[in-house]
C-alpha cells in the first residue's frame, strides 16, 4: 500500500521526485495495532519494500494504523517543512507528545524524516 502511495506521489509531482531521487535511507514503519511493519529502502530514485523491520534502519516510525495514514495527510509548508499547526498536524504532534507515535532515530535524521514526509504527503 505504501509503495503504491509513494509511486503515485512521485509520478505526479516533480518536487516529490526530486526528494525521492536524492533519498538514500532505510525507514521502518511498524503499525502497532496490527503488529506488522515494512522497511522502505530508498536508494536514490529506487525503492525496495521489505516485509517486517529489516536491519540497519535510519528511522523507525511506530504508531497505530490511523496515525500512520495521517502522516500522508500532513500538508507541506514553507521550505518543504511539514505543517503542524492545522488540524491534521496538531493531531500528529499530539500523538508524538503522548507517545502514541514514536520515531526512533530522529536525532541526526531530521532531514530524512522531512524528505520521507514530503514524499508520503498527498496533501501538498
């Protein structure tokens, strides 16, 4: 599902293609309420999707399915930064503060997280 979302976004938006072609990172996504996950291996213009959490991930996002899907609804604002001051953004930020959204590896990988968020976002 995430692979299809990324393919559609990258194919239709030149700014997302630019992020996709520059990104070299392994990102795990673990959906806590169904205890399943994937590893997205971004290889500068190529994406390999692995079932489960593979080794050597730069980031791992852990949240319930609804929260993971809300990440794709984050708007992108000035300087390519996710918008956290609208309704969707405040909801995502609240999950982070409440510990219902965990991002392992965030320190040192903020630029990677922002690029992945831009690629996922269908909102802008």
